[in-house]
C-alpha cells in the first residue's frame, strides 16, 4: 500500500480507528481491574446518595467533585446503577477523545493527531482510570475537552468565550485541582486579546485573584482531616504517607486562614521547604515509586523521559499552525501544577502529573513532527 493511500485512509477513518482502539482498551482495563467501586469511590457513591436525599452536598468541598457525583446520582435515579454510571463516564471519555482528535487535526498533521490519542489510550497509568469510579476519569476527560475548546474556538467573540467558560467550569467542578486551569485559561485569553481587552482583563484579574483566594481557603477550611501545612508538618512526599522520623521543629501560625498559614511556614522554615520541594519534584516528574515493581518503574521512565526531552525541545520549535496562545496555556498549566505539588504533596498513584501528561505529549509531538517534516525536505 502506498504511503499516500495510507494517509488517505487515516484521514477518512481516523475517528473510527480511535473509537475502536478506545473500546479495546476499555475491555482490556476492565478485565485487568474490573469496575472499581471501592475505597475513594465509596465517598462519591455516598455523596451521590446524600444529594438525592437532601438536594445538596454534605460539605461545600464536594461541589468541586460534582460531575462524578451527579453522574452516579443520575444513574442511581434512573435505576441503571453503578454500571450505568461507569458507562456514562466512559462515553464522556470517548467523546472527549473524538473532540480532542478534531482539535488536534487543526494544529498537527492527521497521522500525528491519531498517534497522540492512540498513545494516551495505550498508556496504562493514564487511561486505566476509565474503569475506576473515581473523579479522575471525568477530570481527565474534562481537561481534554477544555484544551480542545481552546484550540477550536478562538476567543474573538462572546459566543466562543462563553463556550470556553463552560468548558472551564466543567473542569473546575470535576476535581479541585481544576481551579488551576482558571489561571492558565486567563493567561490564554490575555495573550489572545487585543489591546482594549487586555486592559479589561487586567482589571478583572482582581476579581480572579479574589475568587481564587476564597475558593482555596474554602477547600482547605472544610477538610476536617487536612490542613494546608500538614504535608510539611508530617514531612509528606506522598499525600497521607507521613515520614516516620521528625527531626525539625517548625514555626507555624495556626490562627490565620490557610493561605496565610502556608506563607508563614515558607517564610519561617525556608530551608525545610526547599529540601522537601526538591524531593517532591523528583517524585512528581519521574513518577516512579518505591512500592512499584522495578519493571513498572522502568516502564514509566522509558515512556516519560523521552517525552520530557522532546517536550522541552518544543520551546525552540516554530510551528505556524500551533498558535502561541496554546503553548501559553500548556506551559502555564504545567508550571502551576508543579508549583502546587511543591506547596503540598504528590499523589500515591501519580494522578496529579497524569492530569497534565497529555500536555507533555502534545509538546513532544510538536518537536517530533517538526524534525520529521524537516528530514523529508532534505531528502
């Protein structure tokens, strides 16, 4: 088969190829893990039942997990149960991939767009969450939808800004870390705006900062078993896994709001902060864990290290189709997540870095596609 014929077939049947591979991956992950409704999932199942009974959440922080809770509540209400809730979140995941494919085709060649998605579907640590009734499946899908909207709908009219706002809201109420995309979306909008709108956006940043401050304080004030300085007090690298040895006396202020408590800790314990910040960064980016097998750690490193190298290389690659404001969103999101991990702790199963892992894949693909095109021109 000629290369041109293959490309033509991919152009014609790309969405079907993605849907088929996605379906096969779901079957594979379901056979490996089953429908996982235990541990953290029990919390959302309980909250869905609470919402059905009382029409509200048991605590304000659960509004930032609302999408998964609403899906479970809806499935319960129409009597399709937890299996039905899984089917709904899986369908959302498939829709996100197909919409993501549509967006990627506008900034990459079709074959590159397909390979990006097939890689994410095949990457077990990322895609296996589709069979867990946790918030990750919905959250990862909402991030793909948000990025797709930013690519497809340039914010040059009210309609497109409204669509972007809806996609952002979906991400925020999928999981609390979604609030970070408020900042990166704001930077995307600011970079895209003309001079007049830049002035308006700059003035509105006061509202954004105030809202961010209130939301963060609300989240940390409503969690009974967690404080904003707990990771440093317990010398956590992984959340909820405290160090068994505490040799440092910390200077803390427990009387003020959460954000002030964190700033007080950093200012008065800077050496302690920097030491653990570096360790957290290593855990966050490398993903490997002492409790993973050597084979699994090797699998992770083989995947992520080349990805990071090529992603970094994208900073020096010019691509006319790849708009600069998209790069602003991707890079600022990565930096914000990195800062958040430094200020708190990493996840037991790498769920934090996996949230933004598609961003690294996209940036890496930009570099790889550039070199492929360049090599063809020199032949």
